[in-house]
């Protein structure tokens, strides 16, 4: 899973990226301190694999992971090459989803490129650049596709979709607001448009506002806008995330409790990312290793097995499955699980569920 962190310069992107990835990306109070995207791989926190590993006395624990790309700050005119814009836009094309960091805090020591704090203006600035880039791409694609459709009528669906997409962009709306059929969705994926990518808005607030979210008028404005796109808003303080990243793991929960927070911004962001991309995790456990595997919702057992190894998918016989909660309720004893009928035998049509603890039987 590749997530691109975007936003205007000096909104806290690199500070947040540093905190959640501990990658040490340069963070400075001037635009374009990030040229090439910094990449950080983050292990997805999952207490289930920790508990399973203790039961199975596993030698190794392997969590699933997310790649975060810290993409340089966009500015007005990026789609025309301003501020190395074309290069930055190309980096956004490579990610599966966008994490748009929006500044929702006042601080005279941190310069805003526009001189004032206005999250809706900032969102519009970034979104317009993404949409202008998409329009340029679609206009070129439309000419080629219209020409090709004269000899191949099957391309008419693509022509209609491009025309519909250009119309919505001209109205100042992102492609992600379109309701598309399954066929249109498949074509849209091949176009790889920037404004079609799923998005999460991250409202970066001060340390004081991260607990009392209701008092920040900027956050409310971001939420109202995000609702028009059906997007989620995560409220974080990059400053707090930076402090958390410098603590030992055993100190982090105590720090969060003292602040009155149930979870870190990173945990909130990961959960939101999973929801956004329709992802779940299944688990495998044994003495060699306990591991989490990320798949799309709706994945069938053989394809889930293929995440482990293509041979397991090819020679799939059956899946022995038990829900994590059921397994933990009986102390992790598989013999007891079989006696109680909790361990199920599933075939090729079984749709995997989040938290399935599974052993695949196969023969090649």
C-alpha cells in the first residue's frame, strides 16, 4: 500500500512524515525542501499478531506494512511546471491513495506561502492543480480515442467516460466525485488520473487543539468540504506525533493517556487508509513465524493463499480457518477449536474475513 502525503509547503507534511516513519526526512521552514519524494515503510500496528506469537511461541513476528511517500509541496501553477510542479505531480501518480495534509493551526514562526491560514483555499489550490493536470491528460487522450473509435466501436464507452470526466473537472469537481459503473471504473483505473485517487484529509492542528477538536473552526471547515467528496478527515498534531516518535514503545501509551488521547495519529491514519482502500488482514501463525497479510475485501481463499506463495494458490485444496476472536476466547488451543466446531474447512469460494487465522492445505 503506497500513500502519498501531499499539501502546500509548510503545512507540516515533512514533520508528520518524519514522525510516523522516523525516517529523518529534511523538514525546514521554506518551500521545496523536499524535491525527490522521501519514502518510509511503516509496520502496521496489530496486537493480534503479538498475542498469537506468544501462544505459538513464534520465533519471528512479521507485521504488514505501508509505504508513505513525502511528496514536495505543491503551489499554484504546479500543473504548468511552477515550483517543479510537473515532477511532483508525476510522483503523485505512483501512489494508490492521497493523504492531503491541511494546515489548521496558527503559528507566526512558521510562514504560510499565502501569508494567512485558510484551509479551504489551500485544499482548492492543491485540488485545482491535480484537476488541471488531469484535464490536460484527458484532452490529449480524447483526441486519440475519438480517432480510434471510428474503427473500433468498443471504444465509445471510453470516449463517453472521458467527456463526462472533462465536464466534471470543468465544474471544479474532482473525478472521485463521479458515480461510475464497474466498466467505467476499470477504464478509469487505466487512466490513472490524479483527482480520481481516493483521498484522506489530515487536519494538522496545534497540540492544544488535538484533544478539543470542536473548538477549531478550521477543522470544521475541512470536514464540511470533505463531506462533499465523501472523504474522511483525520485530526492530528504533527508536533505530538513527533514527540511520540521519540519515545520508547512502552512509554507511548502512557504519553497518549496523559494527553487524553485514545490512539496516535499514525494509528488513526492507518485505520482510515484501510477503510479507504477496502483492505483487511488475515493472519498465519506457527512456531517459525506469526504474520499479517493485507488483502482487498472480497478476496477469495485461493487468491489470499497466493499472497503467501503462488504455488499455494496453484495447488490450493482447502483453507482451515478460525476467527481470531474465537481462537483467543479458547486460549488459542486448536484442538479445543476443532472439538467446539470453531475451526472451519473452507473451499475455493470462501471470501476471507478480517482477522481470519488460516492454514492453507495445498498440493503441487
